[in-house]
C-alpha cells in the first residue's frame, strides 16, 4: 500500500442560485448571508442593487452546499420564513440545472441557427425542448440538432388555438423560457400575461428607428451610421417590454442594403444570444419597465 496515496476525490459540491426582489430596507444582506452560513452553505459570489427610484432591492447569490445532504427542496422550505419577513419575491434553483427552452421562428432562421449551434457546443446553458414555427422551412435544421419540431400554423381565426397548442408544449415539456428567434407573429395579450417574464423577443432597432417593411432598405436610404438590435421581454405593448440587451454596429456609406441586412442579422444574433444566456443563468431581474442585469 502506498502511504502517500491520496484520498479519493470528493464529488463537487452542489451549487445553487438565489435571486431576490423586495422592498429595500436594512438587514437584507445580513439575513441572507447568515441564513446560508447557518444552513451549511458557502457564498461563491453575490451581487446586489438598491434602486432609489423604485425603493426596491435586487440580489443574486451564487453559493455552494458544504454537506451533500443539502438539497434544493430543503433550502426552499427553510428560506420561506426569511422571504416572508422581508416581503421577498425570490427563486432558488440548482446552478447546474439547464433551463428548458422553446425556440420560435418564422421565415428568417439566422437567430435560430445561432442559438442551436451555441447550445450544441455548450456556449449556452440551456436545453432546447422544441422548435416551434408557423412554417416548415426549418424542420430539417431542427432535425440536424436532434430537436423536436412543431409546425403550428397561425391565422387571425386560429390564433387562440395556435397559442393553446404552444402553451401545451410549454407545460408538458417543463419549459421555463420561450424565445422568439425572429418569430413574425404578434403574441396575444393573454399569452403575454401567461408567460410574463418568460418570453424574450429580438427586433431590429435603428438610430433612427425604422418600422414596417424592409427596414434595412429604409436605413440605407437614410444613410444611417449605426444599426442595432434589441432583446427584450415580451409584453402586451408591442416591442416595448423591459430591455435585456442591445447591440450596435457602425456602418458606412459603402454598404449596400443587402450588406446592411447581413450586418443586422449578425447584430441580432449576438444580442439575442447574450439575453438568453443571462436569463438562463438567472442574472436578469425585472424592475418595472426596466431590468437589472447582474454580470
């Protein structure tokens, strides 16, 4: 027997993420850190923000469990008293748990392809439960990533039934996030409420902003110098939900409308991917019409 042989390596400690939103008052950080210490947990990193405008306090704590017996169910049950005492809106999840996501798309597949690829190489901490589209153009793309594909046609008359089918997929697949990866259908007010804080959209946003058909051609005609994209939560107000991320790219007079389209699509992919990553890592907390995004 080798006397210098080391002990077998211990399995890595289970890690968790706690997010909090509550009225701001003294003692919140102390109460949370004391609770984690008393329950045998170690804080890996912690971020907080007190908004003087709204009087709300936001916090994200990434921590590990010292003892293997500590489970997310036990932590949730024991944290209820602290949550109630500070009127907290809080969530606690295993850090390694990949968020289950539905990706929705229509006729433009650049964002869909980008998200599927990033997921496949481990760059996004998500699990794509399904791709949903009102067309069949990207059924083969979804199949190439071994991802279930659902075509749900939408007309003004069938929108309620189409959204009911989507909700059924969300519920049956345990989906936490729906991503509109260039899904060109307006979401009903009812669905916005049902998925509040759980549905992200990407849209082009120029300086100035161009709405309607062929926005890149409109931008070219006006000689814009910056083009961009905005990733935001979906609300009943069209393209007015809380912003998660924005991306811009400087462009020049030498670019054709088709080249602007190519640049714009790349910008959209980058902005949406970051928004999905931050949301899935539980770094984004909604603050009224704004967001708090912890790095």
